[in-house]
C-alpha cells in the first residue's frame, strides 16, 4: 500500500468534523441561553412631566432580567439630592416617593438617606424574587431641578444615572412640557456613555409638547442617558429673593451658623466697647516743649500704643546712645552696639533692665545678628515686662477678660459649623479650622518680619547689601508657608464653602480688631496722653508753623539729639530731622566725620554723611529698627458641566 492513498484516511477528517456538529450546537445553544439569562436591564423608560410651578412628576419603568445571582430581594435606585455650586454652597433638591410597583402590583419600598441623596429600596427583605423578567416602577416628585439661566431656562436631566451595575439594552425618556411653551422654541440635545462622555448615540422625536429620547445602542454598566432641553425665559416664574434666602438657609446651615455667630460676636464686642472700651474724652491739647516727667521714649510709645512693639526697644537703645551709655556702629547695613565707660545713672529703670540683659556676662559689645538672638530677645523681654508692670492698670487697661466669652463662643460656633456640614467632611473641616488658627498667626508674623526687613533695606532710598540679602532670603523662606496658607484656606473652603471660610477669617480678624479697640486709657493715662500729644505737636511742627512763634527751645544739635529718641517713639522722626537740617548742616561739629557739619558722637557709620539728617532719621526707624527686630529671632525661624452624567437626576442603582 506504499504510495497509495487509503480511502479510510481520506474520509476520517470529514467524519470527525460532522461528528462534532452536535457538540458545537449544544455549546452555542447554552451560550445563547446564558446570555439571555444574564442579569441586566432590558428596558429603562422615564416619563417626565414639568409642572407650571417648576416641580417635576417622574415615573420610571425598569424591566430587569433576574436569575437570583445579584437580584435576590429586588433592586434599589439611587437619586442624588445634594449638589454643590462653584462657591462650595450646597444646593438641595426635593424628593418624594409617591408609588412603587413590581409587575403592576404594589411593591414594598423604603427610602434611606445617604451623604449626597437618597436610596429607594424595592422588594422585601425576607422574600426572594423569582427568576425571569420583572418590571419595576417608581413614581416621585422633585423640585428645583430646572436651570434658570440668564437668557433661557433648561432641563438638564440624567435619565438613568450612571451608577447602574447592570448593562441597559434600551433607555428612553418622554418629557412633557407645559402647553404654553411653543415646541418650535425648544432646543434639544443629549449625551450617552460614561461620566463626562460627549457621545450623542441617541434619537429624538418631537410630538407636540412632548419630546421623546431613545438610545440607539445598548448601554454598558456605569453608562447612562442624559438629556437637555432649553427654551426662552418667561414661561416659568423664578423664586423670589425671600425664597432664595430660605432655600440657602435650609441648604447651608453651616453658613447660617457662621454668619449668625459672626453677627452675634460683633454685637457683643460693640456693646462691650461702648461700656468699657471707649477712651475718655481728651482735654485741651497745648504744645509742650518737653516730654511728660518720668516717661522715657519707650515708656511713652508703650502708653500711646497701649502695648509693646519692637520699635519701643529701638527707641530705648537710641535713648541710651544719646545719653552716652553706648555707641552704635554701622558698616554695610550691619550694626554693633558697644558699651561705653558711662556709669548709666542717667538711664531710666526700664532701660537699665534691658541693658543688664543685653550686656550680661561682662559683654562690652554685641552685633545685631541672629547668633545673638538670645541676649537681644532677653533684653526685649525685660523691657516689655518692666513697662507692663509700670503702666498697665495704672495708665491703661486692656479689658482682655471681656474677650474670653467671644473666643469661647467662637469655639462653640466652630463646633456647630463642623457638625452641620455632615459626617463626610466633619473631621476635615474641624482639623483645617484648628490648624489654620495657629498656622495663620505664624504666617502673619512671618510676613510682618519680611515687610520690616524690606523697609529696612530700602530705608533712605538706598539698597543696603546685607539687609537686602537678608530680606531676599526671608522672602524666599516665607513662600512655602504662604502657599501652605493658601492651600489650607482652599481646603477649608472645599470642606465647608467659600462663604464659611470667609466668615471664619472675618471672625479671626474681628478678634484681632477688638483686641486693640477694647484697650482704653484710665483717667491718669488720658492726662498723660494729652501731654504726649502736645509734645508731639512740638516735635512734628514744620518751619514757619504758628507754634514756632511761641518761644520754642533754641534749635541746636543738643536739642536735636535729646529729643530724637522721643520723635522716633512717636513716629515723627523725619519731621523732627527736617526741622534741624539747616542747623545741623552748618553746626561745624565733625566728631569723627570727614565731612563738614554736625555728626553725632554716639554713631559711627556712613549713614549720616551720605543720607543727611532726614535720611539718617529714616534709617533709624528702618534699617536700624529692622536689624534689631530680625536679630531677636533665632536663625531659620519664621517668626512664627456638560457631558453624560451631568445635570439633575442621575444616580444609578443596583440589586439586593
């Protein structure tokens, strides 16, 4: 048989192939049956009637195929009711279930609230749905679903929702508009597919004032049908201002708590200020040519501000220099304080308290640099403590105890805001509020120091290399903290709303404002303040002023030096220097300067010769004060739509 083809071997492939046909047919039949029994939504139809009062009556029919796998007791339908506008404010639509059926008979149902809407359960917990096809129907009303735009009104409605876990073979919707709206004025559109899809795989028909939408192809799980109808304004009356406010109040209890709390805190502060915070009426202000007895420049500034700031320490240092106790040396914007041989008997008690810390341990000089921050900050603290003891409750009162109820109420208000926001963002809102309370104070102090450094670097119209570098470094250092503040405020606005975040910020500013306003001088303090104001009139009077004709002290370099620390303390150092610019220029005192004219013996540096009297005085309140302020901080410290799934309706569903 070699070389011959066997008849048996030729027929064998045909026999094998024909023999497999019954098996293949069975496989295809079983696959077809399995596909037919896969749980799915055969048909999803929504009948939507828009009423004249802008409410909507909706009936949804959902025909499902169940095989007892996932659809055991029935199905559920998710319906979103909570939305958020661009400012983070909530917008809550109404929902009321009217009826529920299965296969034409009433079906047991229940509605449960969820974070952003409701879930409608259809079915009985202790009974199972028979396998096969079943038609569920729900009828409900909802309101506030129409979009009231500037030039038109619209219905932007997610018919099926995009949350269904089952594929949908066919979805459709019939929208019934009131007869008063001409069909020719209605524009229609729609979208199909997953969230954000711009596909328009649907057909539409206009039947009078009824508009029918239907998908052209099946929808996969988590795909849906969204429809859009627009018509000119004038056919529906919008909500009144009162209704809008009522809606906002109902939708945003956290914002109402915040706004109401802010108003109550403000009213409380106003009442307290009227009772205890108003300053006594000033007496007659007469020009004085000497400071009030017993008040040093720093003590005078502390009383005027009714509190301490770094410029009070600057005035104290300058006063000690003018008295010959120390010398100020400046080179390239860097300052050094050197103690002289003077015994210090001319110093006031508060100045002695500060200088004992400044030159503690036998030190005879100190650079105003960060590495000496411990000694400088200790000297500042000593000055502040002495001034507080000497002046508070004697010359003024802070009334700080009256702030305690307001701050406590703010905490209660914050707790109310957090609890009203809901469980989903409660923890985040509370954390961000507390975190920002401390962070914002640090950022404020940081920016205050940065501004002070730049003011010092630019004082007198000349950039100073050392201070410019420090100011630039501080600016770069502050950027991440400022960005953190912006991020924190944005996160707080997201967790609550822009309105709530703004109100909380205003509440903090209100506390800061009334922390100052509640301070008030006593009768004794008012008397001293009147004298200080009279002395300030003398210091700030310009040449030719009427006061200059009332026998003021002779303009001499000694008078200029003596009262310069007071002028600095009262923020009129430039006016004081301008008054003496001519006298000092021709005084003929050189005292260590190569240039003609006056030069102070207690100061060494280029500031006087290059800037003149006015520029020098400005540099004292700028670069010199900035050097003191920055050197008191430790190095490195900061000082502290459209598309599928859009519109109303939506949600989705599943089985249980």
